[in-house]
């Protein structure tokens, strides 16, 4: 009778241990599933944001190009950018054109980037600039 009681107690201890191990395993599996679900949700959110960002860039570029018909800024920039080219064909002006580029080269970098940004916005070239910058900084 004592042996039966001891075996009964031992069996219950082993059974309790097994249940504890099963519960721990189930908790681990549930945690792994939750982590995987979080990673999938983050990836989907990032993809959606990227798609929306590309769409917004395209829309902004399209609007900029549509607004060119109503604006004089694009004509002014075209004149500014073509002036050195025209000056290069006039011998007495060619030196002034080159000197202008030397001066621009010495200007602060932040200023040159602002000018580039203005041209990009006015001509609706955000998509192209984004692609160039992505390639450069990868």
C-alpha cells in the first residue's frame, strides 16, 4: 500500500512537470508567432509607406510640370542655365562664363544644394533626384 501511494505521488509529480514543460513550449511558440506577426506587419507598413511616398513624389512632380504653364520661374531658370553656354560662343564673354563657374565652385556647399533643390522643385524632377540619391548613398 505504501508503494502504491509513493508511485501515485511520483506519477503526479512527473505529470505536473510534463504539463509545465508543455505550457512553456506553448508560450515559446506563441511568442515566436507574435514576433513573426510583428515583423510581417512592419514589412507591410514599410512597403505601403514606400508606395505612398513614390506616389506622392510622382504627384508632386506632375503638379509642378502642370504649373509650368502658369509660371515664369521655369523660363527664368532656363535662361540662367543657358546664358553661360551662349557666352562660351562669344570670345569676349567666354572668360566671364568660366570665371562665374569658378566663383560658384567656391560658394558654400549648402547654398549650391539649395539651388539644386530649387531647380528640382520648379522642374518637377523629384523622382529623378530620388533615384540618383538612392544610387549614390546605397
